[in-house]
């Protein structure tokens, strides 16, 4: 399933429920989390010490493309998002995402009139810093490689529940800017309970 899995956490949860209920082999993920630079960065974590601050950046719309920037973080650290505070402006998102484990991520996503597209992740450790602009050569090869592995072995490269959380974070980031407040990621799972999702229901 191409990214994003859904535009809201509730819709993403519905997809995840169908996946688990039916036992369907399933994968949805940004290709950025599988590029060699990001895989290598995760392996390098022990040399950086404790990491309490990180930033990720990319261009274009917050959900459709911001998922790439956020997924680089998830590819390195995994999940555990608690809340979002977006202090940006329309088309220019500056989001502090608070995670379990005493770590804050600053997610910056700006649309084309404000910033040229590109991807970057920065980690600030107690022993060392790392800044990576991932090489996008053969970008989709690595994504397809993971999908083929799923078909061959049944092992999920990314649990669908983690992709639900990614969508919830992006939705909370949008809600934070709209309402000018810190938004708990958990709120995204309880909003619009009575809404119908005919497209998702037919998935």
C-alpha cells in the first residue's frame, strides 16, 4: 500500500484491523527508511551516546511528503510518539514531536514556495553528532526488496501498527497548528468515531 497508509489515524487503524483480522501479508512504508544511509545510521547509534534531540527535514505537503522525513526517524529509532506542537505557519511546519525515552524530534516540512525539496536527518548525541542527507540512488529498489522479502518469508519489514502511529503523528501535527496547542498523539485515535470510511471499508 503506497504511503501514506491513510490521511487520518482512525482510517489507518481500520486498515490495520482488517490486516490483522484477515491475516493478510501487508506492507506500507516510506522508501526513505530503507535506503542504506538510514540503515547505516541506525547501526551507528551506539557510537553517538544518548540522543535526546533530533531533527528531520523535507519539502512539500505535511502528510503526503512529511511522512518521508518522519519515517527516517522511525527507521532509526522506532515509535513511541507522545505529543506534537506545531509552531509553524501555513505551508511551513515546524513540529516538536515528543517521544518516550526523553527524546524530542523537530520535524520541519515546507511547501515548494518556501523551500526546495530534499531530505535530511540530524542526530545530536552526548558523544557525537551525525548529519545525513540520504543518497536516493536506487531509492525504490530497496523498498521493493523489502516487499519481496515479505512475500518470500512472511516477515513484516514494518508492522502496520507502526505506520498507524506515523499517520497519527502527522495528523496531530496538523491539528496542533490549526488549534495552536500541544496535541497528544492518542487524541487522533479517538476523534471522529462516528465517521464512515467507505473507501477504507472496501479495502
